[in-house]
């Protein structure tokens, strides 16, 4: 049954929209062998990409932790395994995304008891990520997993993003229309 045009049903249309994410100013991605020595290679690569400043130290630390987790706690650390590191750099933040070959366990922060840190050799990596990152999370699909962490950039004193010394970067003008939105005549 349809309400007559003159009838007020009392229903209101509510539209919920999420804010558009800021496109990265620069984006890099690299694939690594799933061995522990590659964590050092990740650090060296990021040191070349990002200028030396306080936030870069946080990015290096969190990328190292997430890369170590990929090698130690996923199938990426098995013979022939691989993991990837993506870096999205905007004036507001740097997002580090480490992709691995998944495992039977989901990443989890080890619960702390009071102010006492865990005493074991491992188990503190995601605690560190949780403390230093503005936000972090995981995504899983089939035999793959991604763990990402957002590190504030300019709020912690980082300079404006630009292509690193002697390197090209995929850069985007935030004011430009999205790819594919221009009409060809």
C-alpha cells in the first residue's frame, strides 16, 4: 500500500557518507624475500625514501616491526616466501602497509598486566605499533594478510612531502580531478 501524496509518513531520508580519504602525495611499493635479513633492507629502503626527521624514525621502527612479524609469524617466512611493503606519504601522515602470505593466526596485541611490560623475547611488536601509530589494522583475503599503520607526519615535525633525492615518485596533485574523471573530446 502506498501512502497518499498528502500524507506525512514521518520518515526522513538519512544519507551517511564517509569523508573522502586524502590521496597520497607519493606512493611506493617493494617486494622482499621472506627472510630476517630483509628487515634491514626495508629500513635502508625507507631511509632513502623519507627525509631524516623525527617521524621518519617512527616509520622505520614500525615498518621493521611489521616486516619482522611478516617473516616470523606468517607463511612469508617459509622457504620461498615473500612479503611486500607499501608506503603512502601525505602531508598529514605516512601509512606503512606490510603484506604477507598469511597464517592460521590473526595478529593480536598481547594483553599487558598493569604497567609491567612483557618479559619475553617477543610479543611486544604490536604493542609498539599500538603506541606509536595514530591508527592501525589488518585485512585478510585468501592466503594473504596486510597490516597497516598510520604515523602522523607534519604534526610530529615532518617536512612537506617531495620526491627523494635523485628518485622519481608517483605523485598526485590533490586538487586534480580523480583519474578517469576527465572527458576526452
